[in-house]
């Protein structure tokens, strides 16, 4: 079943994607990137930090943007050109989040769009926010 949105990309078009990461995902990300900061991997260490428990790597959380752009919104063939991100709150394993994508601006001659990218927690707080520039044949 194809869940992507291959058409009707207009300003204020929104796409939402629920997700969560496991501690196994965190360990895999740490191995792949080499970022083995104990705040992500060692529960005893994390208990003595500001967050009192292990947190996700910020870029692991933000990687959900790549997954969605590459496979779901606006659809297959999307080229991810640029991303900025600000991290406002920590993310934790096995917690449900929602990624929200909102088309902010369209550049029809180049089939590009500026997209606001947010991660929202269950309390409806923005934990990560940013903007991405993407290109896709359906953007015109």
C-alpha cells in the first residue's frame, strides 16, 4: 500500500507521521555514527544528568524527516536539498511522537518547496523544529 502524497502540493499542505524509536535504534545509530555519548547509552550515567534518563541523539530524532521525504511525502523521488533544526526538548525511547510537515513556500520553476519540519510530543510541545528545502516533480 503506497502512503505517499504525489500530488496537490500547495502552500499550507500538511503531512503528519507518527513514530517512536527503541533503545535498539539508539544503539544502532550510535554504532553507525560513532556518537557513543553515555547520555544515550548508559542508564546509570544518564540518571545523574539534567534529563535523569537516557535521551535520543537529536539527529536520530531528526532522521525521521529523511525517512518521510524519501518515501512518503511528497513521494518517491524527492530530493532532500537542505535542512536546519533546533532542538527544544529531549526525546526518549519508546515514546510516541508525531512529525509534522507543512509546505511554507513553493518555487515552481525548480519544482522545489520550503517545508517546516516539526516533531511534536504527546503533550503537543514542539521538541524539534526546522525547515527543509526539497525538490519533487509534483511541486509546481
